[in-house]
C-alpha cells in the first residue's frame, strides 16, 4: 500500500469512529437520579435501576409506580428551580429536553447531566438503552433489554410481511385551534406508522406541521392515529374523537373518517420509543389491519 493510500485508509477509519454516537459518561455512584423523558424512565426500570430514581418529569407515567415520585414538570418546559428542588446527583434527559436556557442553568450548577439520544429504529433504540446503561454505570445490563426489544421488533417485521398491501395512515398530533397538526417525515408519529407496517400518508413535510385542507385531501388516509386522552398532554389539544374529526370538513371527506377508522393509543406507548416500542408497533399493526382497525 502506498503512503497516500495508507493515509486515506487511516482518515476513513478516523471519520468512521467520529461518526459513531457517543455514549454517556458513566456515573456508577450516583444514587439520586432524576429522569427527564418517559422513555428514559422506562429504560431505567428495564435495567433494574429504579431504586436510584428520586424524581421524574410529567411524561414519565409508566410503570405506574413511578408516578409516586416528585414531578418536576414537562420535559420540554422545565424550570431549573423545579429540577434542583429534588437535589439530584445525576440528571438523565432525553434529547429535546428544555428549554435550552434551563438546560444551560442546570449544567452551570455542576450537576452531571447526560443527554440520551433519540432513536426510532432498532439500532437507534439499542443505542438509547446503551446510553442510559452507560450513564448509570451498568453497561452489562443493557444486553438483555436490547435483546428483548429486538425480538419484539423482529416479531413485528414477520407480521408486517403477511399484511399484504400497505394502508395509508396519518398520525394526528393535535387538533388545537381547529388546525390539524400531523406527523411527516422524521417524526415519531411517522416512524411508528412505518414500524407497524403501514405507509405514512403525509409526505412533503418534516416533523410535525399544520396541514392545509388541500394537503389533508391529498393525503387521503385509510386510517387516522391519535393519542388517547389518557395522555398527560391531552389537555393541550392532543387526542380527539371521531365526532370531532367528522366536524372538520377536510377530515370528514377522508376515507379514514368516512369509514370510522380512527385509532387512539396511549401517547407514551405510541411515541415513547423505549423498551415497549415493539409491543406498541404490534398493537398498532393489529389495530390498522385487524377487523376493527
């Protein structure tokens, strides 16, 4: 190999290493852990480390016993005072926790804060589990959790293969103010639809965006999926009913509303992207393709 070729190979290797997601720093001695984000909290429980938790955010509602812990507020609208009031010695925050000013204050306070990367596919979810396990200093505990998660996702893949023609599904995040906020490419709503073996009916937008009447008509979803009103965010316009949807002219003309094919699921299960994601995808698949979907 020429010197130039060796240099190119070395550079490629370095770039590949730099491209790998960084795991969190390890804090094995942390005994007062605050979890910010429902999926992060679920992972802490799946790893068997729940005895170290001393607080949670509003979206951390599963398992039920976690609700006995102090609630420091909504993960994307935190106040530093609320977070610091539980005196954590480690904060585990899902990606997107905020606002940024609050996160900056918390970091300045000198409390270790580890941001757990978001992930919607099998590899991304595995990296999420690994990051939480590494942060807690129990890296070896990640393996069984990841194996179980992958087994659930493999089961969904097998079921999807037998489903036949894909249904067109629209995920509606909210109807607040009479506007349809739907999940496009790169959104959690779009990701869970695809994991469940269906096609996201919303194209041409990224993330969650309000749709025009024309865009709704063009999407022509066979099925609409929404979060149930049992979700902590329901009072912010999330969740809905067939009657509500039928009362909106653009939605009323869609195959989904016309045929009464509206599915509601628990928000954390549906969009949490934690250890139960495979179960959520299978449940959604059955609702979409089953007799009552």
